[in-house]
C-alpha cells in the first residue's frame, strides 16, 4: 500500500532593500554596466529561478505538498553521479535540505534499481501520517534520511524531518556573486562551453577562492552540465546568454596573467609562488621600468617571470635570494597593488586611473572602533612583530601560518587578535602595512619587513657603529666585520631585503644622517658645524635637562613625553634648532655625559640622568630644600622633608657614601654647617663678594676693549686699573659664566655681549629705561628688521636672558612698570673716553 510523507517548507520572504547585493561584486562587468539592468536580469522569474533575487511567489518546491503539481516534478535529463554527492559528506536533516535541493535527491533515486530488478513504487504525497514516537526520527541512520523511504519502512518511520530553513540573505548574495562569476567566465570560451574540471581550475586561478563541484550543480538557472565522451561539460544556458547580449552588459573579466606573453590556457598558481632572485638592484629596477612601459604602466604579478624572460635573462631561483615580490616593491617609483578582485598588479606609482590600496584588509571583521587605545595597541603590536622578525625569522621572513606559534614562543604569551579589534590574524597583520609586508597568497603567505623599515633599521645600525668610531667614518667594505663586532651576530645583506652590499649602501646615500662617498669607499656621519652660539646654548640646555629630571621619579622620563614635559615645566617650547640639531634624539645623544637613553621591557625609549648627574641632582634638591623661606634646616629632619617634597627617599648608599654627612661634605662651597650639641643645622652660604667684584672688573675691562682681549693684555689692564691679578684657571672656573677662553683669547659670553649693548644704550639715559621703550629703541638703533630675539644670545626667553646679566643690569617692577636699571659700576659716562654705541644682534 503506498504511503506518503509531508514536507512543509516555509515561504521565503521577499528580500528587503537593505539586503541588496553589493555593487562592488560586479567590478568584472566593466565601467559602463547598469546595476539596475543586471539586477533585473538576475531576478527575472520568467527565465530563471531565484539564486540571485528572491521571487515574490513561491515555486513548486517551495510550496506546501497540497499545492505541488506532478507535471512540474519531471525527472531531469542530467544524472548526478554518486561520487559527486558523496563529497558533501553526512548531513543532518536540517543541513541536508539546505545544501541540496529536492531535485538532487530525485536524481539519486529515480535512476536507482534494487537488486531484484523490480521497479520503484511511485510515492504518493497525498496523505501525511504522524508518528506516535516524536524522537524516533533522530535514531534513523543518516543513509536512510538522505534517500526516499522504501515501503518496507513506511509503517515505522513516517515522521518527516523538521522543516529546513532557507539560506540567509548573505549566503544568497554570495551564491549570486559566484553564479555571475561562473557565467562571465564561460562567456570567454567558445560557444560558452568548458570542461567542468578546467572551469573549476580557471575559477580558482582567477578569483583565488575555492569552488566545489556540488556548487555548480545548484546553478541550474545559469549553466547546464552534460556528459560528453566521459567528460562533464558546463554550458551557459542560451536564455541567460541572450539576456546578457540584449542588455549590452560588458562581460570581460580582468585577466590575472599577461595576455601578451602568456597563452590562453595559462594557469595561475593560487599560492602565487614566485622565485627568490639575486640580481643587481639598479639593473633590475631599470628592467622593471622598461617592462612597465611595454605594458602601458601596469602588469599582473602572477605572470611577471614570463614577461621578464621575453626581454631579459630568466630569473633564477636562489636559496639565499630575495623574494621577487619584495624586490619589486623596493623600487621607488613602482608599487604592487591589489586591484579589482584579488589580482596583484605591478604598476608605476603615478599610474593614472583608479587608485587601489597597496595592502587592503577586511574591516568588516573589526569589532571595535579605531580609537586611540586601539591605535596604541597596534603600534605596540607593530614593534613586537618587527622584533620577532629580526630575531626569530630566517632573513627577517616568517610564514604566516607559523606566526602564532612563533609569537607565543618568543613572547611567552598568546597573540589575542580580538584585543586589537580583529577576528582574523591576516587582517591584523594587514592593518600595519607600514611595518609588515605580506608576500604571496593562499597557504604560502610569507610576512617580512617593509623596505622602508629595513632601510631605517640599517641606517640606525650603521649610525650606532659610526658613533663609536673616533673619526665618525669607516670603509664600506668594513661594514660586515664592524656589524658582527657591534651586534655579536653575522651580517647578511638578505636580512635587509637586498642582494648586494653596494645596493644596500646606495639606498641610504640620500639619507640626511649619512654621507656616502662611493668613489672613496667611505661612509660617515653627517655632521653640521655648529656655531659658538649654538654650543653655548647647548650648555644652558644641559642645566634645563637636569633641573627638569631632578624632581621626577628615578630621574627619568619617557622619550615621547620629553617635549610636553619640558613645555609644562618651563612654560615655553623646546626648539632643537636653537642648539644646531634637527632631531631631539640627536640633541640628547650630544649630552651623553648628562643623560643616557635606555629601552624598557616594552621597547620604549627612556631618558635618564647618568650616575654622576644623579648625584649632582641630589645636591641641587638639597640646596633648593635648604633655600626654603622657613630658614635653616636640621640634619635629622633632612631625609623626612626630602621625601615629602620630592617623593623619593634619600639613600646615601646609592651614591657610594656611607652617611648623609659624607654626602653633604661635597657641598661645602654652597652650604654652611652650624654644629650644636643636639644636631647640625644647614644654611645657604652667602656669595663670595670678592669673586663677584672680580667678575665685575673683568667684564668692565673687556667692555672697554670691544668685548675681547688677549689674556696677557687683560692681565696687564686688570693690574693697572684695579690692582687685581687674574689667571687662566680663574677665567675657566670662577668666571666661566661671564667670560670664555679660546686660544689664549678672553672674550665675553653671549649674554654678557648683550649686556654690553645694554650698557651702551642706557648710559646716555642715566642708566635706566622703561622695558618697552628699551625693546623699541634697541631695534631702532641696531637697524634690525625684527625685534630682540633672546635666542640670538643663547637663551629661549627674555626673562632668562636678563637673569643671566644681573651682574650688569637689573629688571625692576612688573607688567607695564618694568624698568631696566644699570649697576653703578657699568655707567660708562663716568669715564673720560666712552665707547661709541655699536651694538650687534649677534655676539659673534
């Protein structure tokens, strides 16, 4: 007796406007395609089913069993082999209905014969029967669920599987994209027909994504698959082909290989496995430019070796060579971009047309916004990856498939992709394109350091070596030996992404920090000759650095926070150009006796005082503590007050002394010690009046002699005028803030030279003038086009400049009532022959 089963399929809802197919998937249709025409073509119910667009009325296999028309359930003329369907693997009742249409089940069963050669009874879908055991269906073997139930089992297994959900909007759009790509690919073949195996190979080569044979059997609205001579052949349906032609849709796909130098059946390796080359860089770059000119400025990367061999010597694969893709990206005016689809192309940097991102990544997998915290994490991750490649990778290269295990082994922690806002490791690596370059494709991707970072790394390594050289220079041929001695590891040119040492050096010859003299085989540091004023300003900057770091914990500060902290501490910007440098790091390295630059465990640079300057900073802190308005301080209270003010403990053992008393004995020139029975009281020592008077006499003598004299002439004038003797040692030590000695010549320092101009300007005015009037008059008398700049005398601000000349002049008052007053000793009107006013904006 015939039996029946009931399959109640839910009706598919019409697709909403938000579920439109992404127009970017239609890139292969050319620039003139009409989106509405293509969507109407793919969604026409009269000519095809609903793989692209969901219909508004259900077809026979979507309706309920009572609405099925037996005439529409004809047996298809194409037989699907068992081997094809077995590739799908075991399926659950739900997934089986989703992945395989009902027509495919018919193909497998209608042509099957039993062993007794009796025909199969036609199934009747008229009377559904319910089972008394609800969970009995779950115990049915999967082989029985995937075939029609025979009459022998009808009385027991009568409950149908649960209704299968239809594919989501995303899967429908993906199916539409894939079907459109298959159709466009078949249009390139004669009569729109291609062998099934060849079609799959071409699809995977062209679009760099897998294609299963079972997916082709679900595209019956687009292609027809038949058996010809033992081979399965796919043919584009005539109705689909005609509608393409009627709407004038441009159906030319972009080729992943060069159509000039490659045959039509050229198969592109999905992994993009290119050779490792060893070619002189200058000749290779010139050959690349010629090839791009022949290809109108752009050519596919996959077939690059075939194009190269037609014009030049073949590229031989070397074990110690450089990856071809990376070597091409090293050329300045050439870049590798990922164009439309997934095809990598070599082109000139200024190629006209649509610009593509050189290293795009999928932002749809990001779970958090690119906020400041994520950006900071990415920067930290970038430094970690660079460190990993430099120390663990072979020639700074590492397969992407081994990155996670190498990261775990090197840093002893897991690489959590979600911490950076991504869900895939490849998207995370592509998010740092300035540091990391991904070579190849598929399962053979290789990550390496970009050419820009490699050249920066090589430059820094050479600079560190040259800074330890007395002449700051060395021979180019000595680089491998010096590198091995400095870094305790062998030097390989391939580690820096080049083939030969000469090419590596030529890439950094335009650097502002290195000077390459190839004809003399010499590489040396670029050294700008600093002026005397810049050298004097640098000495003032030393004092500023000590004053800023002495109040910080551990006398250190992160390098990135040095500039803002300087601005916050002093109230003005730190301009490194004032000291004759272009970078802060160069300025701090010049002060190697004051500060040292270290790296913490995270690789960040830390600026810290040297051990000698730490002791000096401690003494300065004690001096400032004793200068407090509350008066002298007792020795027993010194450590407690020091901790309260500076938040650091005062430990004399850290500076090589046994007690606080021993540390304070080094400050006898600045502190007075008052001993009592109970304790020792500390106070500031008054300045030595004899030294101050000697400084005034020396400065005045030099002002009367155009600011400089030979030492012997100065000695004679001091004896004749003031009855005082002066020595070179006194000029270099006690008087170093006022005069400087250069080759037996004594001259005023830059601020004292400014004081000389102040004396000449104020002497006719009874030794005083309003501050604002002084600035204007100074500019008028000097004929300068700009106002008075304190940097012309080695100081960043005017208050700092006037503080440096308190020996000669003082500023009294506040705001609009400030006055500049000369000390009585420097009013030149009392002398019989005053020096005429000849001020200058610069001292030397």
